[in-house]
C-alpha cells in the first residue's frame, strides 16, 4: 500500500468525521457507552463495597462489645494541661 492510498483513506475518514450530523451521532453513542460502562463498573464493585461495610460494622460491634474499656474514646494525654 502506498502512501498516497493511505492518505486517501485517511482523507475519506476525515470527511466523514467532519460532517456535523455524523459527528453528533457518534458523540451521542460514545456518551451513552460511557454511561453504560460507568453503571456496569458500579454494579461490579457493589458486592465488594457491601462486604466491606458489613465487615467494618461487625468489627466495630465486636470491639465495643468485647473491649468496652478500650473503645474509641479521646485520649486523655493532655488531661491536666491548660489550654
């Protein structure tokens, strides 16, 4: 394939992309595809997010039930100092 034939093919593709109607339709398709891919990614990661939230919830409950004296309280390191 010569360089002239490659130039003719790229010129043909360029003229198609330059037309406003075709360009608008291609952009709409790309935006819809991006939306579909975004929702697909959210749904794919949803089970792992739910498992993480449940895991943190049960860990927090276990820690507060088993070790209530520790808990998550503010340290009293500076208890006797004036502000």
